[in-house]
C-alpha cells in the first residue's frame, strides 16, 4: 500500500520557486518549473548516479523504459475516452497557427496541462471532472483549425457536459457506484452483478486467496458477464508486449539470479494474466532484500476502483540510499517488538512477524499512476496472506521528500506560518518536522501495513469500497501511536522525547482543516488518503472533547486547532487503531462503513470556506507533481559506455515527448 499518492506530506504543503539552470549544483538546482491551476510541477534529482556501476545503470535504464511503456494504460483505465481527448489536445498544441497569446488560447493550454497532469479529464486527487475556462465554441474552432478529430461534437460534449462522467470514482451511495463512476474498469454491469460475479469465484476458507479481478475489466456481452484480462493478446496487449520487451532487456543485465527469476515470473504473468503467477512473482520479489536496484511494475493499487478490486498500472524504478536506510533497518529489526506492544486485541496480533524489510530509496523514474504525482512511501505486496507468510518490502523515497522539503523551505510564504497557533508550534515543527514526517512514513509503510492479521474465514475484500480508506487509517494510526513511544528515542531514531509532538500538530491540523485546500467548496471529501486523515482527526477531536484534548480556538476571526494533551491524544490514536484493526480482522463491513460515512466524507462548510480564503492569500498551489529526469545512453564507437542523467525543465514538452515515444495503444 502507498502511504499517500499524489502526494504531499502533511507538513510539506508550502511551495517555492527557485531560479537556476539545469545540471548545476544542488544549491542552484531549480525545483519548481511550472505552475497552473491548482498545480505546481517540480523536478527531482537522482543523487549518487555516478557511483553506480555501468551494469546497474543499464539495468535501471531498461526498467525505466519498461515502466514508461505502460503510460497509455493508465490513461485508458482512468476513463475510456481519455486517449481520444489527449490526441485532440496534442494536435492543437502542435499545429494551431492562430493567435496563441489570447486569453482563450491560454485558458485552453491550462486545461491541456491539467489533463496531462491528471492522466485524463478527472482531477488526479479530487476525482471530479474539471472543465476548460475557454468557451466551448472556441474549443470547437481550435479543433476545426487543425482537423483534430472527426467526432468534434462528441468530444466537446464529453469535455463540457456537466452532467456526464462527472466523477472518476463516484463518492455517494445514492446511485449504483459502478454505473455512476467514469473509471474504465466496468462496462454495462452493476455493482451487485460485479460482486456476485467475484463472490461466486471466491473461497472464504482459502488460506492463499487469489486477488480476483485485479487485472481485468468486467463487461456484459449478450447478457453474459465476463472479464477482459490485461495480458498479451488481451486488453492492453500491445502496451504489455512493449513492457515485456524492456523487461527482457533488463533481465539480461540484472544484478543477480533472484532478480532474473522474478522478472521472468513477471513476464510470464504479463503473458498469461494468471493471478497465481502474480502471487508467485510477489513472493519471489519480496524475498529480494539484498539487491541495490529494485522496481515496481504492474497492476498494483485499487484506490481508483469504486469496489476496491481493480488495480491501476504503475511503475517505479529505484536504488538504495544506504546511509538513510540505516533508520529503516532499525525499525525492521524491531518489528516483532512493535507488533507485540501494539494496543490491539491479542487475537489480531501476529505471533511471528516474518520478512519485514525496509529501506530508503532514490527513484530514477515514476510512471503510470505514480506520474506526475507520486508517492513518498510504498509498502508491498498488498495480499495479506503473502505479508503474513513471506513478509513485505517498504520504502521511503528520499529524493522525492527532499524535493518537497527544499521547495517548501524556499517559499516566501508558508502554510505553517498561517495556520500554526503560536511561535512555539512553528519552532518545534521546523526543528523536528522533517525527520518526524519521514519516520511517520517509515512506520506507516514498514510496519503499519504489515501489522495485525485477518481472522480465518474473513474474505480478502470484505470491506469493499471502504477498504482503502480503512487500510490507510490503520497504517497511519500505527505510525502515530508509535511516534510518541520512548522506544524511538531508545533506538536512536529521535533525539528528544518531545519531537513526536511536531507530527501530532501537523497531522491534526492537516487532517481536520488545511488539507481541504485541495477540495472545491461544497464538494465532499472523496480521496482515500484524505478520508483516512479526516477520519482520524475528526474522531479524535470528537472523542477528546470532554477532556479538551484538541481545542478549536479562534483569534482575530481565524480558526486554529491546538493540542492540549499530547499523551491523551496518543491514547485516542491507540483506541481508534484497536477498533480499525478489529474491523479489518473480522471483515466488519457495517462498522467500517459507519466510521467512514460519519467522520471521513462531509466537510464542515464554514471551515472549508475559511481555509480556502486564507490559503488563497498565500499564493500557493495545493498540489505538486514532477517531471522525470531523462536517462540517456552515451555511445562511443558504436558501443554504450555510460548512461547520463539529463534534467529537463519543460512539463508540457515531456508530455508531448512521452506521447511520441510511448503512445502505443
């Protein structure tokens, strides 16, 4: 599971613009390269590249190409007409000869960039359809001017109609959530039909349950419900064939035989679509804890599916940051202590924690559902039975969190200064916020997702559409609870027993208030990670009212949330963790639904209006994402002698280049 995707760590909401030239020293490196709508685009650096061997660089290069080759898949998964719309936008951008400086064309360009950033016409985080500011007639004139499509009226209706395809993943319960969602996992089927279809396949007593439906689209054809599987010769087959070609090239230069084995298993899975082979690949992959270079490539996370079954395509290629990994090794080595001392019911604890490995990494590419907006931490695989029997691998992404932090530090204004109650709070967060936020990610990914166990007979998908929110809440609560434990100081992970307070302050303020700068006024809170944070913050606020654990204060007409009793708050985190773990372990759908519906979805309209107005005065963007560096082969006398890193500085150009190179479907 990913800690947060699209993703801005709670304490890293500030933004910055710094000027410089590419390929210069770190002090001069330009992190911010573009801003539009509610988005800022950053760059990240690939540190210590020259310390890698030529073989490692070649291995990384081919894995990166494999990751990027699946780009079209995520576009089509997000919405069935996204690729058609992207083609129209690109033709206009490249060929329009009219006035490109007028306001209407500039508004068109902002819309195009938003589409590129979101891999489609629905907001990458809020999941609602967004619209161009230029008039529909003008957009039609642009289409005509370059003969962009023969289906102009249809395309314009898809883009502009406010009543069609409004939500990528429908958030309410007043409609059939499958029929009302624009995401392209289903066609002509209802939620009940899909659930019945998979329930008939599943065996609740299977100790190694298959993730049925993970890599397929469900359709109804001549009244018969069936799957279109993502594989060679199946759905997305052309792109998968290209991915396989690059994986074969990577396998030939892999660091060791274990890497070669699980790449072969991944290739076999892509060829057949066999989910048993996907499980075998994950078992082999999770056992590789010694290799320096690693990757994720496949249909992994189910956040976008309204039913929590279907996975989106994603890719990441990375290598170990040895120095920073020292802290995650300490956490991993003490996994059993954390499990044994968790405040959950002993029935749900693992008697033996197996195979927990963790490291800090630097990414060389982000792709698919992790591009342009990416995770800051990852824990995989997702199958609970594999976690229990074989363990899990967790990573914190150092060069991404560093880019966020440096951009934030250089900002002329900050969310912290605007929303923190006093200077003591600001000083504590400036002193400990970065390390505690990284530790929160480490604990969330390394141990939180792998903690606890499901009781025998509990179906893997028992929590259905609420599973992602509750799983992220469980991992966050685990991390929050243990951040305040003296064990972290004892282990040398923190140098002060007061440090954890910085993360508690940031988390509560963000979960209950500041994160809603990312949601349009009047809209519900729909994204799983944001729901998780709101659930935790609001539940703790309500359950701590009697003892004034968290106090809502107003000064000069501005609202603040101040923690009065940190130890009591830790106790509330533990109490909620115990309940969320019970819900997951027992598969208590109704209790899970009640928590999410009551605490995670509805935003207080007065607070929402206030936070948007105050945030607007800061002239910041609530969302950030990245362009990738390019890894380029260096040839001499017809032989590749090296691979160099080139840092681009044009978001739009990278999008156009990727369509040219990786536009396969």
